């Protein structure tokens, strides 16, 4: 069985500098979003439990050829990539179409994993759209996944309850950050990543709709400048801020 | 000329950063206080292949080169010098075996130490000297197919862990220093209590007593009477580690100063608005950048070192400059903090205690300058 994880290349959020409230993206290294890394780790754990093959699928600019090493170091066995430097801020529907087309080229797919939302746009649509295109069942907000034979059991973390679902494979699952703690790849895994197989797919990206960013401003952060005269007031302020007696 | 890191280099740097943030940072103060590295930290570092990062895979290493070694060690040194120095000394001992050892010696002694199951030591210093090989008093006397070693080695890092120790002794055949690989904890090997030093805490320092220690002749490292090149060239590779640890310290001092300058307020505004504070921040930025590229360059040079003397000079240049700059940087960071910077609650006190050690270890700064001048003036 093949396990597929879809991951999106984004700028490393920790390296973005803010100047006049605008994010400066030049010279910022590319990486994958944190929840995508949770999805990958979920894939690695399922791979270890079921003895499957783990394939990462990603659509992005040419830099992805380098960025993908991060996923290959963290446990993916191979990568299916759609590269095009025109792929800038692609709309979710277009990314979903390309990812679904890439997945169609993979045989014996058992489970397709997504992060609940990408680290940059967080539209949270791509997983559901891919499930719809491929005509597969989908479970969102997954906090645990087990596979037993041909059946996946997924625990979904909802606002005030947990829901346990069972579905026959193949299935699309999008995961939340709580599902696991991604492991840190070792030096040897990092160095071997570049030698793992990569499939470059030629898919037609022309005519896909792009997002136009009209404005992108960082939230303004200001010191609260609260003057505190008494211990009682300090306790009150901390409580109001949700830092005490939560 | 390329001043950018490859994806692999960036990932190794990030891997070390992540390990530090998740596992090392939470116990860094504890390591400093207790002078002990928790076993799970050693295990974690070993799982990431950090104990044998620059060495060949066939001898248990990760084969990532000294360039990647520098990047990982900088991150460890930034957060906790004890584990970083432990790895640095392990790689110093292993580096000497790697450069001068026979294939049999490498296969026997490197794999376990590359995995962190053993830790290597490098024992030159004695109560009488840490700078002058001619003054070494540890003796090696030939007896059949063995040498019998007797003497005391002072301030030996990792001496309390099992593994190989590259020990220097005057042998009675050549009347010159020879390097031997001693199995720590063999018969006749004993150690003192750990020294209570002010910095690099967690990286243990002990005296080693060698009493009629029987070393097989096949454990001579390099040639009989050939200890001097093992010492100078071996320690030159050790300086890659020590420079990287100091570089991490400079980065920590720089970041601590920037953070404090933005957080501490006077009349409602951060002290970063004062020009005097700004100049200190600029000094720290300049010092960090200068040391960073010097150290990264040394990592690259170590991968391709051909002329041992020239490499020893470059290692001395880097180690001396970076370690002395760390002392300045820690001091500047303390100045930004004012009296708070003298309180143990603040990281900069630990950095200052760490910084002050650097110029004394693996060859005092004065001796390094003599190595540099020797090559500059005499080729
Ligand atoms: C944290 C730490 C870890 C260490 N780990 C190890 C280890 O693993 N293995 C090991 O062997 N040692 C180790 N040492 C010891 C260290 O390397 C030595 O202490 C150091 O090399 C200096 O030797 P010394 O203290 O005997 O000083 P000395 O050699 O006595 O030097 C004292 C001063 O005299 C001057 N001086 C000495 N000789 C000359 C000369 N020929 N010309 C001009 N000036 C001179 C120098 O300026 C120097 O500052 C460690 C030390 C520390 C603090």
C-alpha cells in the first residue's frame, strides 16, 4: 500500500522580518508548514505500523526540488513533484486539481494525508477538494489514525466532543497539530534525503487561477502600558489576560 | 566564492536548533548547576548522529564533513556548552585516531564513540605543563609486545566515560613524546573527582592516574616518537569544535543583549533607544558576523586540509580570535544588562563564565599566537 502526504512549500515563518508592518519575504528560506509536518509524521507512523511506502506530493516553484529534501529526510520514501515557477500564490481549487492529478498517477493508494491548513494561507480547503475530485471519503480534524487491514479508524477533535469514524480505504484525512510531535531527522537521514527517488510530473498549470494579494500587513503589537500599584491589581490584570486561574 | 548554505547544511543547522529548543534548553540551567549532562540528552544527541558527525560512515560516522559539524556545534554551544564541549572533545580524540590510526585501530575504536556509546578523550596536559610537549613526564617503557605507561594526566575531558583515550607519553626508545590509544578503565586506570570549574559545566574534567597501564604495541598511534604531529595536527581539528562552541556563545550573548535592550524600559521606552546601547548591539553584530564566517571557513578548510602546518595556523587564528571575542561579547552583553547581568537569573552570567575558559583550553592563546607567527614568519 502507498500512503500519500500532500505538503506545501511556504516561507520559513520564523525568518520573516516585518518592516513598516509589511513582511519581507526576500532571502527567506523555504520550508513546509508545521501542520504539514504533523501530517508527514502521521504518515511515517502509519508506514511503520503497516509496512507501507510513503510518498510525498507537492506542487510549487522550482525551489521545491530542494525543499522536498526536508520531507524525504523526515521519513518519506519518495516524492511526486509538480514544479513550475509560474506557480505563485495558486488558488486552493487549482492546487487541489494538480495534487489530485498527481495522486492519480500513484497505484494502490490507501490513505492521503493533509495538514488541516497550510502554514501561510490556512484556507483549509485543499484536503476536502482533493477528496471530492477523487471521489473518496474524507475525515477532517484528525487527532489519531489507526489502520487495521482495510479499515481506517479516525478520531476527530471537534469543538466540544470527539468523534470516532471508521471508513474503508482509500480515505483522505486532514490532521491537526495535536496528532503527534514530529521527530527530528538525524544527520544521516538528512544526507540521504537527496538520493531518494523524485518523480517530476509535467502537468498543465496554464489557466489556473492565481491569488492576488491586495494587502498583507502584520498585526500591530503595542505594549499595554498598564500601571500596577498593588498586588491585587497585578492578580486582576493577569487574570483578565487569561494568564492566571485559567 | 559562495556564502550561502546548501539545503543539507540548513537542515542540519535546523535539526540542531530543534533539538536544542525541545530538549536541551529546558535542562541547560540544570546542567550548569549540577555539572552533569542527563543521560537522555546524550541519548538524544546520539540518535541524531551528532557524536561522529564529520567521520566516515565505515567507521560509524555520519560523513557530513566538518562544515556541517560547525553548524550543529554552534547551535549546541549557543544553548548549553557542556554537551557541546563533550562532543567537541570526543571528535578531538576521534579526529586524531581518524588521521593517524591504522584501519584496525579505526574499526576498533571509532564506531562506538561515533554513536555516543563510548566517548573519546585526548590526554596531553599534566600537572607540570599543558603547553610544552618536551616537559611531559608520563613514561612508556617497552615490555615484550606491550608498553607500560605510568604518569598523571590533568584536566582530561570525558575521562569518566568509557572509550579510547589518546594519551601522550615519553617513550624510552625515542626519548620523544609518543601517542598511545589507552582503553579507559583498563587495569591501572583511575580518575579523580571532577574538577569544579566555572564554565563549560557538564563537560567533565578529571585527573587521570596511569599506574602500570599495559598498552599493546599495536595501540601506538602514528609512529614511535611521533607524538608531536599527532598533538599539533590532532588538536588543530579539535579547535574546529571549540571555535564553534564559542561562536554559539557569541550568538547567545548577542541575542540576549538584543532581547534585553528591547524589553527593559526607562521612562516607558526600551533602553534600545539609547545610542550607547545601540553601539553595543552593533558591536555584537559585527563580532558575531566576523567570527561566524571565520569559523564556517575553518570547517570547510578542515574538510580539505592538506598542509598540516598551514591548517594548524588557520585553526589557531580562528580558535584564538573567536574565543577571545566571546569574552568581549559576553562582557558587552553584561554591560547592556547592567547589574542584572551579574545575577545568576540571567543567561549572560553563564555565558561570561563559559567565555573566560575558551582562551585557556586546547592550547592557551599565547601559544596559539606563537603558532600563527611561526608559520607567518617561517612558512
Ligand atoms: C575545560 C577544560 C578542558 C580541558 N580539556 C583537556 C583535555 O581534554 N586534554 C588535555 O590534555 N588538556 C585539557 N585541558 C587542559 C588545557 O588544555 C591546558 O590547561 C592548557 O593547554 C594550558 O596548560 P596549563 O594550564 O598547564 O598552562 P601552562 O602551560 O602552564 O601555561 C601558563 C601560561 O604560561 C605561558 N606559557 C607557557 N608555556 C609557554 C611558552 N613555551 N612560551 C610562552 N609562554 C608560555 C602561557 O602564556 C600560559 O598562559 C582542559 C582545560 C580546561 C579548562
